[in-house]
C-alpha cells in the first residue's frame, strides 16, 4: 500500500483533474450522451493522465537538486529519497509509452496532440521555464492542447470562442501560480524560486497582467453570449449572463488567495480543495442545464 501511495505521489495523480478539460468540447457541443464519443474522450483523458505524469517525473528528475532545497518540493518522493532515480525513469518511460499507445488507439489527431504536449513539456522543463513570461504562455497552451485533443478524440471542432476563452483564463491562472510563489517567498523571507527568471519585484507586474487577463476571459465569454452559436445551443440565453458574474467572482477569488499566499500549488489543484470553487461550479452547471 505504501509503495502504491508513493507511486501515485510520483505520478502527481492529484493533477489529473486538469485533464478533465478533454471532455469540455463534448459538453459545449451538448454531445456528452453520445456513448462512442464519450468513450474516445475518456481514452484521451487516460492518455493525458499518463502523459502529464511522465512529464512531471521528468521535471522532478531534472530539477532534483533545486527541489531538495525547496520548502515544499523537497517532500516529493524523488526529492525525499522515497523512490530512486532509476525507478523514476522506468515509471516515466512506461507512462509516456502508455499515453502514446492509448492516443494511437483513438485517432491520428489525438496522437499528434498528445505527442506535441509531451514534446513541448520536455522543452519547457529543459529551457522554456527559465524564460520570463514565455513560461506562463507555454503553461497556458498546455490547457488549450487538452481542449484540442479532446475535440479531436470526440470528432468535434473546438470553437475559436472556446480557444480564446481558454487562452486568457489559463494565462491568468499560470501567472497566479508564479505570483503566489514570489509572494510566499517574500512573506517567508526566502530567496527567489530557483531555476526561474523572476525576482520578488516582478510580482506586482504579474498581478496586473494576471488579473487583467482573467477579466478579459470573462469579456470573451460575454461576447460569446451575443454570438449566433449560442442561440442554436440554448433556449434561454439571458440566464447565462449569471455565469459571467460567477466567473468574475471565481477569478477574483483565486487572485485574492494568491495575494494572501494561500495558493500552495497549482491554482486549479487549489480549486479542487476549495469549497467556494465547488459552489461556483455547481451554480454555473445548474444555470447552463436550466438554459438548454
């Protein structure tokens, strides 16, 4: 049992919630009840779970020395010596191979999306994460890749509205992660995070960029509500404006938590442990369902 827990921690299974994004194209197209498409989307979800875990392990291997000096990352299995480097490499290779095999079972487009994700994640770990602002742009693109791969798996075209919305909101969340790291280091009088290009003084710029990007994503959603596509998918479009208010509340709350230093990990992972985030999600889902 202990070995299984160590394995799951090494795979960062708690981050698999991000891969639920592959189901969003199905939901947006109101095809979630299509069993064949849902099965392919579920396979894409499994593929991205293995792919993301493989890239996390690769990152842990490359950043091993930095992680051992970090306040929280030193408790990761590899940094804490709970799993050897050799064993971690084996798990990484098996996970990457499994992700590609599963993606290949769906279609070529999904395989291409997963392959790009793995390749870009590798470049991110080796080079990009040290380049200021380029790192958060790439982090945001990982979420859009999940959406595109989910659409490819379910054979559903991902709208430009959804891509625009995801670009801005996930850019905001990526900046929130960097801002939280710098704010926590400043509060604890720790040195700036190692292996990054940011300094403590940069957090004010990140705050401005991130908060504004989050509000732009709400604007994109509001413009989408006035598009012809909405009228074909929903009976009561007026009620959907309530979702805008929910988005404004949730994004503002995430940035408030980041400013308070209460985001210990990825903002999305933090949201999975945050009761108000669940309330917002349930309320938004209720409005959407009532509007169809």
